[in-house]
C-alpha cells in the first residue's frame, strides 16, 4: 500500500496525461486499437503508448504499421515470452491468453517506469488481455476494455457465464436459436470457435475473460448505433458504461512490406461497381478442393473479379512466411487454364492486396469476405455489399448479423461435402452483383455508409463518445 501511495502523490497530477494500451497479440487486434489511438492523439492531443506482448520477434506488419504513427503515439515491445512448452495444436485463444499472462511482470515494470514521467490516466486492454486489470488496480490506473468486434458479440460474452450455468450440453446441440439479452437470436453452431467445445482449454480461457468484463470502468466498442441499435441500447442500460466509438477502420494503404502490388490501372478501366473483390483477411486460407470450387464459381458467374489468392492450407502448412519460401507460388494451385480463360474480366493477386484502398475504388461493387470485423467495417464505410463467408473466430456470428439482421450480405450455403460448391458460388455472385436483390442490398449498405460517416462527424454519436473519454483521461471536468 505504501508503494501505491508513493505512485499517486500530488506530483503525479502535474505530469502530462498518458493512455497506455495493452493489446492482445496479433495484427488484427492491434489495428483497431491504433485507429482509436489516432483519434485520441490527433483530435485531442492525448499521448498514447502501446505496450505490446510478443512470443517472438515483432512481425513486419506490426513494425511497418507502428512506424507510420504520429509522434504522439509511441510503442514498447515487451520481452518475448516462450510458448515452446505448449503442444503445436494449442488453440490461438489459449496461446494469446498465455502470452498475456506471462507478459504481466514486464507490463507491471513498464507501467511503473512510465509513471515516473507521465500521469497514466487509463489502461486500455482488449478482450483476451483482461488479466492486466489487476495491475491497473494495484497501480491505481483506471482500466477500460476495448472490444474490436461487434456489440452483439459483447452481449453474448456478458451473458455467457449465466448460459454456462444453465446449459449442460454443447451449445451447437441445442436445436432452437439461443435468445441472448440484447443480441439477435443465434444458433449455437454459429457461435465463436472457442465456444464450440466446452471441455477445451480455449473455452475455459474465454469464459475466464468474459467473467471479468464487468470489472472495468468502461467498455469501448468499435461499432455505431445505426449498425447495432438493439445491442447498443441494451448495453447502455447496464453497467459498466458503454462507449461506441466506431466505425474506426484502417485507411492506410501501406504495403506492409509484402512486395506485391495491385494493378490499379486495371481497376480504373473497369465499369463503376462492376468488380467483385475476393479476399479472406490477412491469414484466411482454403483447402485445395475449396480453392478449385471458388475458381470455377467465379468463372461461371461471368462477373468481373479481383481475387487475393493464397496457397491452399492442405498443400502448404502456413503461408505467413511466404517471402522466405518464395518458391511456393499460389498460382500453381489454380485449375488448369483458369487465368487464361478469365484474363479479360479477372485479376488474381498473390498473397496480399491493399484492402482499404481497393474497397474505396469506384469499380468495386461487392466483397467476398471472411467477415472479420475490421474488414466488415471497411466494406460498410465504403458502401460495398458483401458475400459473407466466415472462416474462424467469431466470424460466423458476424455473418448472421450481416446477412439476416442488417441485410447487407448474402451467405453461401455449404454443401454436403463440406464445401461451398461452384454452382452456389456462381449463383450468389450474380445475385450480389446484378438483379433486383442487388438493388435492395446496395440501398441498405448505402444507408449505413451515410450513417457511419455521420457517426464520426464533428457532432456525431461516436465522436462525442471519443471526446467524452478524451476529456475524462485528460482530467477535464465535463459540463453537467
């Protein structure tokens, strides 16, 4: 206690305020938190430091993104922890949580060091970093939770401890949709991956974190009222306070050092709204059989497309280190003659493309997406309707939201062989890009595009929430 008091002496109040952000490992968690940090720094002159846990050398994507930030946003990589004592098949959710837990001593030391020169006005953590809350309490730093996914997912997370007590079987075995307070009805099979096996360490880990959500002084969610009105209005009636600050999206077109470029001249030559962009996030891959079906489906649709292609996951263990294995060419896994047959209306790009820049292009008329929340928001702010093709994490639940609740997406049906077959792909591509259904979806997504823009205008709902937090963290008293 004496140590704590020495850290919160009146001299601390004279120091410049600083927000410390402690993200879960992974670029998909870092990016949305960075966009929030930019708003705090650029609009409110609030200093931000990222304290980043790692289990090895920082990735090229991390270092590239961090190097591009304004001078008021700094970063510290914590000493890497070892995960070699865990088996190779350990689930990502467990590995992320273990990395966080083993980084806590280094986080503690780093925060104490920062407190010698700054007043730490907030500690911001995300959904798998909740164990850092205890350090915030010990050092008398107000702690907030940042949710980089939907308000509906947050409603489910807050309800899960109660659901866990009420239900004995696996959630996917329940025939009827689950009625979750504040959330749309969802079948158990569409819940997030770590929820699918209640005996797994990943499930226990997820349950551990969500039980701690209500401890925080506030929860910040990257969404906006017009997109998820029911969920956000429900959350705002309960504790802790909810701050919808979205849609905060990555607007940077930096290559991340991958060395591949899109031929924007080809895009410029295509008619307005005529090109289907096909991309499954930074790590999304398919089997060789599904890659074949996707290729044939795109060809059969007769529509223009831009496809970011990766090696099939049953042929190459991982394509994350493809630069070091440059002999692996994803084009080798396409059906014979595909490139030649589609050359007049299709463009295939290996491994990576500047998604934010592409979705802004006037020729883009649709987006085949894995439904990661970052990608979803990028699509909505640009008024691009989606084909919702979820792969992992909470993406199935996002797909339900987009296709059934918000109605800005079409979700393909999976065949009995476990694949989305070529006929189905050709059909939904044509439904999204031409015809009466296309007009309804496009009208709805354009309404959300306007609402998203309004939320972040000077007096927009999300801008007001960001301002409220910034003033609180700077120590400015809000008028009554």
